[in-house]
């Protein structure tokens, strides 16, 4: 849902949908995820490292056009960098080392409340957090 609603502002008519870096960064900024732990500089690294390698980056702009699969990887890299603790956790018990040791699936799960800030109200009202 987030990829579809926050991508495509740079595509030409008839061109396949893609997400540009500024659209990806806007998701992170609007979610409140750009912090001291994940500064904008590191968000750039998440974007670039998740892009598939391209043979010709001079005559082709594909390396700047993120597809859905690459978006999943970029969000996963951001979640891994942030290592957000569970929403109901005691911050005094969750050291930085403990937060980093969480499995990636838990880091992504803990990132969902922040990402809900960028979805439409109608979607938020019908969303039920899995248990």
C-alpha cells in the first residue's frame, strides 16, 4: 500500500511505476524514522544498496528507479539500522545491543506503527495489527 501511494510522481506516461529516492526519503521523514540513529545519509545508503546492479548507469537511469522488490529491501535495511524496540517494551531493559540482536522480522514488525503515519486514514481504520 505504501509503495503504491508514495511512488510514481516522476514516471512518464506509459512508463512502469517506480519509486525515486525523494519519494523513499519522504516516507521515512513523514514516518518520523529519520533520527540520529538513521540520519538522511544512512537512508541514502539503504536506497542505493537495495538497488539491483546495473550494467550501464551512464546511458540508463534504471539505477535510480526503485521497483517494489527493491523497496522491500530498502525498508528492511532501514528497519535493521533503526532496530526499534517493541512498543510495549520498557526502554530501560532494552539496551542498544539487545535491540540489534532482534531478528529482522521483529524489527520490521516494530516499525509498522511508525509507517502507519504515512498511510491514508481509511487504511489505518481498517488495519488490524497481527498478533
